[in-house]
């Protein structure tokens, strides 16, 4: 019996997508207290981050921002392990004016 590598790779890819979908559902239904960050360039690559870790990241970045008026991706985002996208979201969410 011969096993084709392409068949194995297709099966592995399918299983990865099932796992990502399942973890995403668990996060959305609050079974897992955290979020799934999927790599935009590769839908089969993702990182699960617990809520408590994200809160600590945000606390550190916001604390520096409130004190100094700025943050940098290179120094602060990388230091706490935040992507550029999450760092931007964190700062924007923190600075949204509630008055119109």
C-alpha cells in the first residue's frame, strides 16, 4: 500500500481547521476565558491567550500611556507580547471619548 504525502497533508490541514473552529466556539461561548488570535496570513496558525494575561498586558501598556502620553510597538508592544493590531486596539479602546 502506498501513502501519498499530499493526502496526508490535506488531512492534517482539515484537522487544524476543525480544531481552530472548535476553540473559537469555546471562546465565543465563554467556555474558555480568553481569545483566539488567528494569523491573517495563515488561517491554520493561531494563538490562544487567556483573559488574565490580556488584562495584564493592557494594564501595563495603558499605565505607561497614561503616564507618558505615548507607547511604541517596538518597546512596549513587544515587551508585553502584544501584536501591533492589539496594541492599537488597546490604545484606541482606552481613549474613546464617551461625550459627543
